[in-house]
C-alpha cells in the first residue's frame, strides 16, 4: 500500500507514539489456543513497527471466528456481512487513498460465499491487504465442511468425510489476477509479520493465506508444517538476481507458471511469496481517469459543471 | 412561431406519388391548439425515440409543457417501438390517453396503435409499407411514401435511415413548429460528429418539411404561444433517470456502484462518466451484492454513496441494506421498478416493490422510502434522499419506475446556486467521550481519518452493539438500540410536510397515489370534478415514514381510494393501501390496482373508482378494454395485450 504513507495530521493535536496498548480493544473471544491469536499479535506488531497514523488504520472483516478481528483492534473498523467485505474494503480504498485498508477473514468467508468478490477484487487489483485465516473448517458455525476442507474430513455436514475437491487458494488467487499472493502459518510469527509488511508495501490486491488452526474443530491439521510438532516449515527461496548458479534454482516471484507449480506441491506445501506483479491498480487507473476528466473540464467548479450540463438541456 | 419554410413548396421532389385521398372526413379541429398528443410508431432501429426527443426538447425550449411516453426498444434490432409526445401550452401531467396524431411506419405499427388514435385524429402513414383500412371513417388518413422519399432525398447509401428526421420535418410543417430552433437542436445533437452526418440529417429534414402535405390535410396547426413569465427560469428537458443522476450530483453524491439492469442502467452510465469530472467515481461491480457493498464502503469512508437496480438486483442487495440499517450507515438506493417478480416484465411498468423497499430484509430494519412523482420530482427527490441519509445516518430508498425512467419532461431549470452541496467528508477531530451509537442522539457516522481525542476509535457493526459499537447480547441494549433506530424515523416524520390536496378539500372521494401515477391520478380528479364529483387527490412522496397528519385529511372524505400499479393482493388491497389501512385502521380506505404493465390511463382510474364508464366531455370514444381491478371486483385480465413487449431485455 505505497500510496498511503503520507499523513497530514492537524498540527494542533500532538501525536504520541502508537503502542500496542493504544491499538488494543476488547479481549478476543476466540477459544484458548486458536491460531487467530497469533495473527492478531502480529498485526499489532506491524502497526507498532510502522507507526501508522492511528486514525488512518482501517480494520475490516466479514463474518466468522476470524472475522471478529476488528473488535479486538482499537481503530476505525467495520464488521460487515458474510463474504462481502472485499467490495466494502474496495470502496474505502478507492475513495480514500490516504487510509491503510486491512481486511481479515476466514476460508468460508473468502473462498465460498465471497468467492466471486475475491476474484473481482483481484482482477481489478484494488489496493488493500487481505489476510485470510484458513482453518479448513467453518469455525463459527461449529464444524461444517469449508471450501478448503481436505477430502475425507469428517464434519457435521460430511459425517462420512468430505467428498468435494478443496479449493487451492494459491492457484485460485494467482489465476484471478491477485498481484501479491503469499502463504504463511500462524505458528511462524516472524514469517507472518514479514508477509504482512511485504503485502503492505505492495501496491495492489495483496492476499495472504495463513494456515491458522481451529483447535476446537480441526485440531493438529497444520502440524506437518510446524517444526515444534515434528513438521517442517519450508520457506520459498526467492531469486536474488546475484548471478550465482544457486540463484537459478530459486523462485522468481514474477513467474506466474512457476508460482502455479509451487501451488501444486502436496500438503503442507511451501510458504512465502508465490507471486507478485506490478501491474497497475484500479486505484491508479481510476485516479488517472479522474484527473484527465477534471482537466478536460478546465477544473471547473461543481456548480459550473452541472450548470453547463443543464444549459445543454435547454 | 417561425413561418419561414426551409424549402419553398415548389421545390418539393417531383414525381412524389400522390398520397392517399383523405377519408372524406374533414379535420374539424381549430388551427390554434393548446394540446396535442403525437404518437410515433415504428421499429427500434428507426430512431423514432430521437425524433420524439427533438420534439420534446423543442417544446421545452419554447416554454411549452411536454411529456413523453415510450416503450423501451429491444436490444434485438427490429422490435416494435413507440414514442409519444404530448405538447401543451397549459399544464401537462400525463402523456395522454389517446393520440391526436399517429405516425405509423409499418403495418404492425398501424395495427397495434390505431386503437390509441382519437376519433377524428390524423393517421400519417408510410404508404410504402402500410395499407390502412380506409373504410374506417373515424380517422383522417394521410399517406406519404416516407421510405421512398427518404431514400430519394439521401441517396442510396443511407438506405432508409433518416426516416425519423424526414418525419420530423413533416411534423414541423403540419404543426408550424419553429424550424430554426429544431435545426439548431439537430445540429447540436450531432455536434462533434462528422459534418456529413449533420448534412444528411438536414437533407432529410428539408425533404420532410417540403413535402406538399397541404394538398391532403386541410390545414396546418399552430400551438398557442406561451410567453415566459417575467423572472421565470428557462426550461430544461430530460428523462427521469437523468433527473435522478443530476439530482444526486447536485446533492453532493460523488461515489456509487452498480450492476447493469433495465431500467436502472442509464443512471449508472451517466454517473460513471459524469462523476470523475467532479472528482468522484462510480464503479461497475461484479454483481449487486458487490455494488451495494462498494457503495457502503464509499459511505463508510465519508462520501455518501448511491447504489441502485431494479427488483431482481434490489433483492440481492437486501442483506447489505439490513446491515446499513443496523450499522446506521448513510446510503441511497434507487429502485427503478419494473414488472416482477423474478425477471418479470423487464421493460414494463409496475409499482410492486413498495413493500420490498419498506420491509425487505430480516429483522426490524428501519429505512426511509421516498417515491418520485414526475421527472422534475426525480431531481428534487434525489436531493431530499441525500439530505435525509446524511442527517439521519440511514439507508434511503428512491423509488422510480420504467415510466419515469423513460419519459421526457420539460421543467423549470433548478437554481443550482442554491442547491449544490459540498461533498467533503468531515474529518475534524472528535472530542473526548464521543460515542458512535449514543443512545440519546441520532447517530452521525464518523469517517476514518478523523482523530479521536480520547484515543477511542468507533467501530461500525452488524452485530447488535453497545454505544461504542462493540457486540452485546444484552436484551436491554437490543431493546434500546432497536428503539433508537426506529425513533429517528419517527423524528423524521415530524419534519415531513403534509402534502397538499388537489381539487376538493373535502367531499366524497379522495384519490391517493404515489410515484409515477401522479399525472393520470391528478387528471382523473380534474375530469371527475368537471363532471360534478366531489373529489380530491393526494400524492405521497415520503412513504416511509409517512408524514404526520394524514388522518386529518382522510377524515374529510367519505371514500379514500388508493390507486396504484400492483396487484390487489390476497386481501384485496394494493401495497400502499395495505400500509395505509394498517397505519390508520381506516376501513374506508379502498384500492384500485392494475397489473398490465402499462401506465394508468385517466379513464381506467375513473372507471375503477366509480365502477361506471367514463367518457370525457370532448366525446372521446371508449378505450379498448384494459385489464383493471379494484378490491374484490378484479376483472379477468385481457390476455391479448395491445402492446408488444420487446424481447431481449433482462
Ligand atoms: C449470509 C450468511 N450465511 C451464513 C452465515 C452463517 N455463518 C457465519 S460464519 C460462517 C462460516 C465461517 O467460516 P469461515 O469463514 O471459514 O470462518 P471461521 O469461523 O472458520 O474463522 C457461516 C456459514 C451468515 N452469518 N451469513
Ligand atoms: S472455533 Fe475454532 S476458529 Fe473459532 S475461535 Fe475456536 S478455535 Fe478459533
Ligand atoms: Mg474457517
């Protein structure tokens, strides 16, 4: 979100350092041990580190356990309806380039009911950060199959095991045109923070899928990627363009096909930035159009403009 | 009016086939007229809409009153299409039950529309394509080889494109219209295009104007001149959708989002290209859920936004509108109604979404519902909607419909210098102790970017919440918050003016209406009064909440008859009638409804209200039977529809 860093605070009111305390609100209502706690902690850390203007942080979400997020952050925010937070966030991002727009949600919210909005937000390349806490299950409604539940997962709606092929979030996002696509794990806080920061610095639709365990309804599913539980957290080695032979083996984040290949790897797969492209954002393209439209009118006032239109209707 | 012909009559193209002889019936109407209904009937590719629009614009420029009526042309080229212009020198409120003058391009245009021609009216037809029944002595027949003459005038390449402008020339001659003004309108319309297009149009116009129609038609007509009242403003001419779009712009609405659907689309098309000029933006969303959510994002960010659709899309937006009600977010939602349910009658008119606007959605979700009555009112209702949305931080519906969306009216130019509203969000810092959902106050949404002096930032929430926007399950708070959201509508009701009653202020019958039926209901009351009825009419703009004090008006009449274009429902009452009966517990409230997808004709209203046939004083013949229903007395719907619905619009 590179357009969003300049702030013009009213000079009269002194600005204190933004601390974790200042941005903390209600105590999270998540179950003890829920992966989402670590996501919240990482978000606090990033805000503290970046010292964003407090009034310019906007935290948004749809509906789900993960989507309770805005209540736990003291800042402007909205808790919207199930699956529609991407267009809500898009409106805010388009109208107010001065704001930092963060959107949080779950796998059901993002890939099922909100799937179409996700595709179009990605296609339009709206400038925002979208963090998806993927727990492979519907948490809030208590253990139904989610669009990312693996085949065989026994849920209340698939008592003998899920049968529908799960969504592959990385593939879905890359093919939809998201310009920053990354994957992380809620037990890997440093990696998570790194990903959030890179998403913020990327102008465009930046999505992070985070494996975040639902201890209540799908425990231990992400252990294979957690070194403390005997798994291995394999991080994508990105190209450094240092002309070394090893570099040839590394991943070029601008290579869509290579990203797709990484997304193909069997569970738990790899973590890091899969894909990044610097194609123009809708924000920038619309801004250009607005500016050229204004110029064509000779920067006329609103009154002059509408009066001219009416004169043509006489 | 300008009498100078463009081309002397002697220059008329030679060899023009002689027109059909007049039917023998002399046209007895006076040369000086103050009201004429001209109906143009052809196919959608013939450009009759633009010919009709030229006439409407001309009338507007001449300070005459004008109203048009059209069927939406099919997207599939070739569908039948019609455009009706009523020009008057007095007050024109409806587009006319019957035409004085019918132009028929094809046989089907003649057959489908001849029933709408007044007895003694003139049928002007393309003798290359139409063979009328000349034995029917009710009409005056004027056959002109329109196709042949247009091709002749324009040369082979243009084919018969330009027939519309040819006809315009002919009409200009017959009605002694101001040729110079018309030509100026034509060249303005094509300004910026290839010069040859303007030349072609002028050639077609002159050919039409020069046609020796005087040999057949005994005389030409002339509209009585209207002198502009001193200090009166010039007239502007536009359709209802344009009026809503420009009303929103005047009201400082700079952002919006939508998804295309007939008949809403032209509003979003206008806003998409206009708003950037004002520094704003309109986004075409992936669907209506996306559109309303984007619009709520704009509103959240501090810019009151608009979304809109027709019935099917409004159904999709419903959940988010409930959120706006709960979160108390300002938002304007336009519903340009068409026939429903489901895809319904996409290009016809109906007022069957009133209950959806007021009640659509789960839970107690108060919202404001306004309805525009004329094209002019479309402009002002947009301003009123924005005022209410901001003041009460609430979703506001604007109800319009196919008939308002597509008709053109001339009205006094609004005084923009007094109306324009600055759209800037209020980012001033908020004092300590600010509560976004203060129980004691009407919520005012605070956009991000405004600093909170005490460091406590507000959340907007669809969960029931406390005064700071944080979730609560407290029964007490849910009761208090539900009441808070309802009370602001009650507060609004106090400030809404009680509408004026037209006609008798007390008496036997009060007609009550809402929306686009204003003209025909008003004219029905007028006609019935002329025939001795003690009758008044009342038109509602604010439908939810209703203004206070209507009961005092209702008490002065024996019958309250609500006239609306929707079904009489399971219990025998239309949608507004149902609400008024519930609100006032008043058994004398009755209902006249219809669902044929066409605008009300004055006579239909009177026959529905008085259950007897009505002929106006001028001795107009009876109209063909139209399906019509009153409570409990609904007649069977005539399945053979007089008008063809163009296909290909969803
Ligand atoms: C329109 C609508 N449909 C259904 C629901 C019920 N619902 C709430 S959250 C949810 C699923 C949430 O799953 P996910 O997005 O994965 O979030 P999680 O709770 O797992 O974090 C559902 C079905 C709703 N609130 N709204
Ligand atoms: S149900 Fe699962 S996702 Fe929801 S809070 Fe509990 S552990 Fe977290
Ligand atoms: Mg989930």
